[in-house]
C-alpha cells in the first residue's frame, strides 16, 4: 500500500486576534478611501459641481463597500476552513444498505468521524447504478460538509453507458483518496446445474437466453462485468437490474435470478454459508478470502479482470485545505491494522493515494472502461 505524506494544515488563528486584525485593516482601508473621495471631488460652490461631486462620492462609496465585502469574504472562509469541521458531515452513498459500497462506506464514515471529532451522517441515495447519489453529491455545496463514496460504477462505467449523465466524473468532483478495491465474484443459485465456470458456460449455450442474471443496476459494474463475461464466453443471459447489490443478492438467493457477478464483500458470507455457489473470481490472482475459487482468467479467459474500487470524493470547488485535511486523515485510517483487518474480513484490499494520484487513476479508468463499453456496444439511454 502506498501512503503519501502531506503538509500539515496551518494552525488555526484565535478568533479574537483574527477579528481585531480585520477591524484594524478595514479602518485603514476606509480612511484611505475617504481621503481619495475628497481629493477626487474637491470643494465646489456651484450646484452642478455639487451634483457631480455627490455622484462621484456615491460611486466611490459603492466601490469601497465592494472592497470591504471582498476583504471580509476572503478572510472568514479561510478562518472557517482552519476550524473545519465544526459540524456533522454528510456522506452520500449511491447504493442501498447492505451492499459492498454501503458496508465499506459505513466503516470509513465511522473511522473518519472518530478522527475528525464530528459525526459522519450516511445518506443512502440509491438508483441507476449509483448515479443518483453521485449527482446529488455533485450538486451539493463545496464546503467540505458533503462527501460521497464514488466507485468504478459511478465514475468510470456510467459515463460510457449513459450519454446524458447529469454530472461529469472529472469536472464535477474533487477526488480525495481511494479506500478499497474489491474482487468480483461469479456466483449462481445452488439449484443451477453448474458446479464450475465451464459447466455454467455449457449450460448457457445449451439454453440461450433462458438464464437470468442480476445486477446492482443498469450501468453498474455488476452489470458490465457479466456483459464482459458474456462477450468473452459467447453466451446469452437475460439482464435483471436491481437497486443495489443487497437486493440483487436476495434475488439470487431466492432463485428469482440464476447468476450474479457481484463484489466480494456483499457475497462472501453467503458463499461461505452455501446460500450461493461461487464459480470464479474476477481478479488476476485468487482471493485470500476464498482461495479455493479459481480466477476467470485461469479457467480459459486470459486477461479477464473485474474489480470494484471505492474512493471518497467531494463536490468540485471544495477548498484545497479541506481536501488535504480529509486526505491526510484517510491515509492514516487506511494504514491502521484495524482498518486492514476489517477490509480483509470482507474480502477487500485497503488502498489509499493522494488527490493527484486519484485524479490520474480516474482518467485512466475512464479510458479503459470507455473502450470496454464501446466494444460491447452498451448504451442505456
């Protein structure tokens, strides 16, 4: 894991000192402006000159008010940033409770709140493969009091499958840090007559279009991962989208659908309990959480990879000192043994990076998934 050290935020100034300094500067500014008013207008006896002098005074006083307002406006936001956070922070998660993004997001929220000394309030805004929540976060005030868990689905896949996406994954957000990467796991209902990937592919080819697969929503990574497998294996499965991993998992357990290519944290316990049957993992190497389950690549599809990354974003325009403070705190959290253990228990790998590294990775992911979507010809609007 790579951890980047950041400069500490400058220590906050006591409010009394800050206010006193502000008043002294404003008095000096006002005095200079009044002297300027007098010199510019000068004494005059006739009525016409008086009228012009009044107009000039009005313009100068108006300009003076703008300067003072700008001075206060520039100063006090800086003070507010040094005092950040001084109230609870909202974390928007674009998927329902119980799914991988929600599970990991709530762990991050709890750890982040403990270190910042403020509660992180989780708000689930599910639907459309996480894009409803992402759009809500993009439109929030860029003051550091709204953050979101962005994923491969919301920030790399959705821009390719939705031609009219309401937000821009690059321009609408300020990336803060990655927090985890999770493998994708191909699972089937135990009633499906396939004990491994080879038998699953053979069954799908024998009965094309008969089997259904669930996803966390149109355009989600769960959707795209199965589309990738369909293309690689040359099989035909019917897509049934749900509002998040949790609902998709329940549909699979209830045999409403026969297959799912979902993230490890949401499926791990059900796979271990025998409620679903794991056929393959989408990572390049086998997962330590399920070492007996082979990879798709080793089963005859070299180069196949399906994973989900999760990271923390803020709305675009969030002040850099706040972004740096959050990044520094997240780096500390991800480096702890407690966080590592929690992630590994859920089949996820902890990871962190700088805002600049995250932004660079995001651009690369957009290009990579854009090519996949184009190859598959997948469009959802």
